[in-house]
C-alpha cells in the first residue's frame, strides 16, 4: 500500500463515501484517482472489525482511504484514531480535539488529518468545541485564524468546515477560505454540497487562494436504495472540477 498521498499534486481532490468495496473501487476509477473514498467508523461494532474491513478497502483504491467519523460524531473520535494508527490511511476525519491524538498515533506527517470546526453565524468566528465533552457544553467560539493556529500546533493538515448547509453560510465560508489562504492551510468544505452548488463552493476557495481543497460530497450523490455513491455523479463532479482548474 502506498502511504504517501497520491493526491498531493492536485489542488483539488474529491471526498465521497463508498457504500461497498465494489462501489469504492468504481468511484475511485470514475474520479481517475482524484478522490478520497470515505468509510465511516460508526458503521462498525469495534475498532478491530473496522480495521480488518478497511484494510480491504484500502487495497482496492491504492490506499486513497478516508477514515470517517459519521456525521461528525464526536463519540467516534477515539475509534478513528485507533483505526488510523493501524491502517495508516491517506486521510483522517477528526473533531477539533481529536487531531493531536490521531497525529501522535499515526507517527508520521504524511497522512492528512483534518479538524472539525463549525459555523457560528458570524464571519471570521468559528466553533471549535466539537469534541466528545466540549460539544456538550457552551460553545467555544474563536477567530478562525486562532483555530487554524491551534490545528497546526496539534499536527492538523486542514480545516473541515461542517455543517455548511451548502451556501447557507457563504459569507462565513468565504472568511474561512481567506484565512486558510493566509496561513497556507488546506480546506475541506462539508455539508449540503451537491451537483448544483459544487462549482460555486469550490470557486470561492480557489478565488480566495486556498492551496488545497478537499470538498466532501456525500448524501446528495448517494443512491438511497442501494446506499452506493452514484458513479455517474462522480464523473460529473470530476468534469466540473476540470473546468474550474483550467
């Protein structure tokens, strides 16, 4: 398995979920490798079961595996770190307070580890209390520049901005994108992204000067009957991406 992320050369890399191993392979091929394929820890009864199954996923997609929490569930934070330590995937989703643990257990700096921060209603301010305990109390709201500095201190690679609600928080999202550009930090917009608003969301990040963008497109492209991500939608997202990067 390749550890060094093969998507580093891309300014933009998709992040989509897989409903099965066959679906993971199909979407990876449809995206021509410009994708991280998410598998959710929440779908497994134990870390051991997840590790065994996710190893199979990783083999099928050149380790372009994104270990997920499951709708940003803070209670999955420890499990995600355990899985990441064993599998050494290319991408790890974490709540803000779980970033340092994941990085330490990974034991290397190549795997991308994002940190979850959320909109507050005020551009330039973000909520960082996204962990198991902190999410249960009063919101911890800080300037986005401070949040990025803290993530860097903890060994984070990127901001996961969730839940965006598509374009509902567009002014706040733009402020986050501009901050990521200022600090040369990667950005992962997440929540409510679909085929209609994808180009606008990505364009904002590109125009802000973000060096690396990993948009998460989940439920809007999943077939409700099968649970699989629609391969044709991934092809369409790739086509849109290519026009944006011209």
